[in-house]
C-alpha cells in the first residue's frame, strides 16, 4: 500500500525523504505544495525534479477526503459529509462569522464516550481517524472555500469539536494539530486552534506538555452526581481531578483561561442552584463560561432549557464574576450544530475500551 504523505508532520516527512535516499529539504517543498498550495498530485509540484516526482508517484500518495454530501444552511454554515472508507462517514462544519471563519473538525468515526445528550455518541464507535484524515478536513475545506477577495483564506480558526473525543485519539490528533500550526502548512496560531474535551485527565496533562493549544472543557455540571449521569467518563475522572488538570494546563496554555462548555438541559443541570455551585467550584481557575442551548435530535430524551432560564443562569454566573456567553446556535436547519453531527458509523467494533481511553505513552 502507498504511504499517505498527509499523515506526516514536516519532521516526519523529512525522515521519510531521507529513508528513500532524498534530501531532507525537498520534504519542505513537498509539504508546502500539499498544505500551503492545496495540491494533491505530484505532477503539479513543478519545482520538484521529474525523477523525484515519479519516485514519489510509485511509493506514496496524497490521499484527500472524498466528498459525499455538501449542505449549506440559511445562515451560511457549511456541513460536509466525507467518506473515510468501508462505508464510514464523518462530518466537518464551517461556520462563517464576520471576519472570522471557524472550521469544526472530527477526530474519530463515531465516539465511545456515551455522553447522554450527544447524537454522535448514539452511533457508537468505529475507529480513530488518521492524522491525514484529520488535517485532510482542513485541506479539503480550504480547497472548497477558496479565498476571500483580499486573497486571504476564509478559515481563521479551527476547533476540534466535531465527532469524537480528540484526546481519545491522542497521537493522531497531536500530529494533525502540529501540521495545522506549522508555518510551512496552515500557520494557525495556538490561540486560534481549540481542542474540546470531556476530560481525559492524563491525556490533558500530556497535551499541556506536548502541544498546548486553546482549551475548551465540556463541564456540563456543577457536581459529580449530575455529571456522572450525563457524562459516564466522569466516573473515571471526577470533577475535582478534571479541574486540577485545568489549573495545571493553564501554566503552559497559549490562552490565559479555559473555556468551560455547559450544555443547558431542562430539568437536568439548569437549576439556578447549580449556577451558584459553579461559581464556588471554579474559584481560583481563570475561565470563561460558554452556555450551549441543547440542540435536539430524534429520541434524545432531553429538552433545551428555555431562553429565559439560560439568561437567568448566565446572569448569576456573571454576578459571580465569571465571563459568560451564550453560544449562538448555527447551522441548525442542516443539523450542523453542536452534538448533531452523525456521519455514518458502520461496524461498531468498539475496538477501544469503554470510554475510548487511550493507551497513553508514559
Ligand atoms: N468530545 C469533545 C468534543 C465534541 S463536542 C467534547 O466532549 O468536548 C463539542 C461540544 O458540543 C461539547 O461540549 C459537547 O458536550 C457539546 N454537545 C454535545 N451534544 C450536544 C447537543 N445535543 N447540544 C448541544 N451541545 C452538545
């Protein structure tokens, strides 16, 4: 089988070139062709010697995602379903917002975490995406969207908030993020690349050491009793441990705060008592709150809190000194909102252990 060069960081591509008897600096040229110029064939790499191009042609490939469907919402949000082999599909979402364009990227086919309010969880888990499949979503979206009239790329921010738990696919997610940050590729700043996690504590610590990017944490509850019910992973890594990890993370974080996501579920976690409890809970942690109105899906068994309740909840947090925003729901008419991404998961092998807990090195 040919090697997919999209899987390699610049460092690894250099090593690969050496292993096939080529000069390392050629790797940089090829890397730039792929990621800066969005090229997917070796023929297009015109400043590379013909002999090297045909050698690469024989040994390697640039395997980019294959589009299954494209939907465009009335508010300008795009949702793409991309094929990842064996009938599996993932979803990627582009959210334009004035000067900012955010791409929401998937990290796994399905998810093993079983968060009760998330439709991706209902599908089960098939497999981790490769680094090439993860960064390939950015490659694809840049290609599809083109540039604005000033010649700038439309994607200014990336969030690892699509299907899957990014920290359960640690190695590949880190590699993909390193490519996104590389100035010979997408040149994203660490502040504009956000990873969202349900809270796999050891992996979060490792992320702080290996590749600290902006951090969002799916908190969704102010105590273990409620969180245990909606996020089974909490039984393994309870709130106190998660919050300590957030504090440790802040020491290396490119942003000086953590964003806590809080999905507003009617009658589950939206009592105003919980807002008071949150204020005490996060004392001493630099953070912002982002309240997310629950996005419904068939047979979810949950309802969103009313607008009024969400605003009251927000007010209490704000009075407690916490910067709190309410997430604008985008792309709703094409099911592209948070927690609505489903793609297609064939053959739920559940190869990961329950909760998708990764085999961490160290
Ligand atoms: N697995 C990662 C990233 C995926 S989801 C994580 O858990 O953080 C991105 C955000 O959407 C998470 O905060 C998630 O809890 C939230 N979410 C999931 N389902 C939702 C739904 N139905 N409505 C609103 N937000 C939801």
